[in-house]
C-alpha cells in the first residue's frame, strides 16, 4: 500500500512568517506534526511519502504513485485543502482526512472518502482494521481521550528538515482552564494528559541524530497545565539532555499564571525555553469575566509580563477585541498595554466563534452567528454579530494594527523588551543562515526599507545598551518586516471592501 501524506498550503498570515522566512532561505515555519505522527501509526510495511505543499509542489506523479492520500488541515488552510481533494478525485485517488477543520466541517467536504476524526490513537486503528477487511466506513469519531504515553515517535525522516525554520513536538494535550472562545478543551479535555519525559527525550534524540540543531516548538496549548509533572519530570530531563549539546532553543504556549512561579520560570529557562506565547486577550476586567478567562483576572498583567521577561522568556501575546463588554475605549487601551508591556509579537484579532466552543453555542442560541470563519487570526473578520457597531469595531481594529506595526512604534516596543529582558546564560551559537540573514536585512531593511531609520537606530541602541542581545534585535527587525507586510495587505483589502460597501449604499 502506497500512502501519500499531504499538508495543504498556509496562506500569507501572521503566523506563516513567509516574509521573514525568506531572510533565512526557509520554506515553512514548521513541519506537519500530526501527519508525521499518523505516519508512524500506519502499518510498517506500507510505503509512505510526505508532500507538504508549503515546501514542495504536489505533482501528478505523486498522485499516480499513491493508493491513498491522507490529508490534515486547519481552518485557515481550507481553500488549499479543497484544491488538493479535488485533484485527488480527478486522479482517482481515495482520500482520508482528519484534523481540526474536518472535525468541525466534514460535511462540507464531499470529495473525502473517509474521515478519521478526533485523536488518531483511538480512531485510526478501527479504520485500518475495516480497511483491511474491505469495508471501511466514511466517518470514524470518538469522544474518548487516549493515553498519549502510547503515542509513537513522529516519522521525522519523511520531512525535508532543512526546509523548515523550526521543528515541533508535543508533550501534553488538554488545558485545565475553560475560556469561552477556545476549542482546546472541547477537542482535548480539561485534564492535561502527558507523555513521559523519556518519550520526549527519544523524540529529541531522533531530531538531533538527523542533524537538527535549530529551534523546537512544544505545540502544547498550555505546557504548564500540569506543573507537577513539568517540574519533577520533563524539565529536569530537558536540562540533563541539553548538557554537552549546542543549546537547542525551545518555545511553547503557557498561561499567565506562569508569572506566579519563580521556580518554574527558572527551570524553563535552564531547560532551554526562551519564548512563550500567552493569551493575554484584553486588559478589560469585564471582558475577561465575560469570556471566563479567570486566570487573567485581578492581576497587574503588565508586571506579570515583565516578570516573565526578566526570567529569560520572551512573551508573545494574543489579544482580542470585539467582546460584548468592549466599548470604543478598548482600542487605545489595547495599544497602550501592548506598547507598555514590550510584547513585540502581538497577535491582535477580532473575536471569532469557533464551532464546538461555549461561545459558539451561546451565540447560536442568541441568533448572532453568521458565515465567514476564516481561521486567520488577524484578517479583521468575524463570524459574530457584535454588540458594538461593526464599522466602529473594524475602524478601531485597523487603528490598533496601524499603530503597533508602524515602524516607529514597533521598534519602540522592541527596545522596551530588550531593556527588560534577561537572556539565559546559555545561548545557541549563530549558524550560517542567521549570519547571512543579518546581511540580507541590511539590504532589505537598512538600505531599501522605509523603516531604515528605525532599523539602524535599533541596532546602534542595542550595540551600546544590550550588545549581547544584538541577534535578537536583528530577528525582531526581520519579524517586524513580515508583520507589516501582512498588516498592510490586510488593511488594503479591508479598505477595498469598505469602498465596495459604500458604492453599494450610494447606488
């Protein structure tokens, strides 16, 4: 049996980093961890190949070789997934689909022959058994949660590792919190389930043996959901694993209560973590209460962020506007918070209702849902009929994005972070591509870019005040270029929509 695993294309979005990746000559940020893990669950005698459309084209010869195509995708990959499925059907290849978008929208993909939904550790084995007997059903799903201590090591060897900026592994699934807009608990439950530390070390050894020396992203939705296991098992194992190696940097997602635990922050930094993404959402207490974000309430969120930064962890932040409690003052408050906190990578989006979430069900009952869920966090769209006037909401959102990603304010925020940040003692050495990226940034940003004044000012400031953080300053300059490109395109698209709407009203 020949199995072709296909991963659809990510459009040009905030997290695609497409414009930044060009500086380091990489094609994509991350390989498709889900498909590589599923590949390891398939019969060992089957032939397997991976085509990640983000790094290589899907060719007719790939489909001619395949007996089955396995595809996984997120909502933002919807258009590419549809195109790939159509090509498979035209070529006469049967399609097996799983992953987030198919879990919530499988009825919209008529070209798929079999849906293996939920966590594959449970739903894939019965599908494979039925397939062997020649009577595979169309849908396999479950409400159970598997023991991920039985999850196999992903088949890294299927991926062209040199085409990616980072690798990814998973330690836990599930989150103890209950945020109304989040689908993590609906998908993976409230009780975090973890792999063993030994499993993670085997996965890291596999990557290291294949020659990987770059960043590794722990894709957990909340790595600190089970602090006890993290402190007593995983982090000590990672600290021991790092010894004698070049210092592999890790990053992950956590909740803001990390700031309450000095020991945990110290252990994470010592283990090699240098970046954490945190859902800040909003500085407004009423909106936090509305969305059940209790872990963020009654805090000095700016000071919490700075405490984490001083522990050696860069904080990336997620922010939302469009809660029912929001008033027009929220736009300036979000700007002020982001600038003051020094959160350089600030993802700001309009509130969206994802199928399966408590928010989605509440708004469905209230009759406040509409079409238009794109899965793009920063495209300025929403599938919610908001309490705030929609034009006011969109204008306020544009104001936030234009401000925080304008060269002046973005570079100010970088300096705010670099001044606060206390880097770990052990830093990975610079590789050849990062050095070349610096010289490319000189040309693209320092000579040709409209931000060249701010670029040179940042580099000179860093050399005088925080010289050890010079590589970070260059990286942030490159990230800023990507963020501005994405925001500028979105704002142009938004203006075009507004113009068409005005013309329709006129005529």
